[in-house]
């Protein structure tokens, strides 16, 4: 499964249209943190939407914002790429 | 918006069952749950067998709601268990049971409901506390503490969910003649009633009246509130 194309981009596109963000979809797009588009509440909504998308496509219920994830020195929510690597990791663990 | 979608927990009997009947009459589509099967049916009502403190059971209910309706308008967290005992005689098992159902269950349903509600930027959540919280009744340490946790949970969730157009409020019924109080000694109930401003038992209608108020679309500015019956 192409996590970026099938999970993250569709959700980012939805947010872009709904919230009128002017970002371009790219693997380097900053999701959260310095210079990112999302504030903390938008991140919460984004994480819920990504979890829903994962559940819809894989029938797996993943929890993305675990205490472990939130305490990592490099947040998995920094960019599209880091998020996709993180989801890949969780999907592998859920197998 | 079409018919309201309303989820009520603990619907097998008592207040929960009365709430189902009331909201079906009002034209809502009602979904409910209880640990054991129900012995009644109503058109427009879907029942799930679920333990409210079991995350898998809870997620499965919400998955069904998401698939069937794609949204949820109202959540009434009615499921709850009571425990009346002196704290020196209370086993840990009672704490686990009471806190799991009352606090964990309420939290899980609030969390999953808000995930669904935030998509439409609309939602009404009503949680259940009790007059035993402000009255701080001896013999109800575990039950009252669990219901006090629900009040605080409600206050904080009201703040967290406000941005999503979701209100979260608490209703605190006075004693009502349901199974919940059937094992409480009569003199204890009388003692409790005498410490209320209104010295009488509450009714299910009183509770429904408050919930109706919290669920109204016009109640969009009412959140983080605790409404105790009987005059606290």
C-alpha cells in the first residue's frame, strides 16, 4: 500500500479544501511544528481523519497519538514522510 | 438536518429504556447498548450488547454508526453502576467495577462520539452524575467519587470539544425509584432526601426534562454545566 498516496494525501486534500489551506501536497510538507500549517486542534482533527482512513482501507484500528509517539524526540507528525514511515511501522506491528 | 441520531448507553431498563422511548417518540433514530440482551423492541431503535468499559465493544458500536449514518448528533451516557458500602468494607474489585463502568465507559463513549460529531461541527453530550457528589454521602465513597470524576471529565471535555461545536453537560439526578437504589436501606434514602431542598424522590420525567434542554439545538451556548435535581 502506498501510504502517502492512499492515506495521507486524500486527507490533506480534504483539509485543504475544507479549511482553505494553500499548501501543495508533497512528501516534505510540514504538518506540525515550526513552520507547519496545522495548529494543535487541526492536528487533532487530522489525526482522527487519518485513523479513520486507515481503518477504512485496512480494517485496522490504529492509535497514532500514543504517549510513546508524542514523547519521541522527533515527532512522527512533522512531515508527510515522517508520518508515512510511522504509519508503516504501526501497520507492520498490527499484522 | 434529517432525523437526529441519538446514542444512549445502558438502555435495558430504568432511565435508559425511558430515554429510548422518549426520543423515539420525538422522531430520533436511537441506538443503545447494554451488557445483557433486552426483552423489548421499538421501531427506529437498534440495540448492541456491549460492556461500556470494553474499548473493542465501544469501537464496534461506533463503526456501525459510522457505516449506517455517517454522523451522530446526541450521546447520552446513562450506563452506570452504584455501590453503597462503608469504605472499610469495600473490596478493590468494587472500585474496578464502578470506575470501569462509570468513568472509563463515559470517557470512551465521549471520545468516540466526539470524533464522529466533530466532522459536522455539531454534537450534544450528556453525562450522568448524582446528587451524592455535592451531598458527599457517607457510605457512597466509591460511587460518589466515580461520579465526581464524571463531573470533572465533563468540565474538561466541554473545553476540549468546544471548538468542534460539541457541548458536554452533566445531569445529576436525585434518587429515583429504579433498580439502582433498590438495595439502599429506606432510612438512607430518607436521609438523603431530607438533605435536598426539595424533599421528595425524583422522577424519570425530571431527568428527561433536563436532557431535552441540553440536547436542544438552541442550547449551543450551554456547556460544562452541572444540573442537579432536587435543589442542591
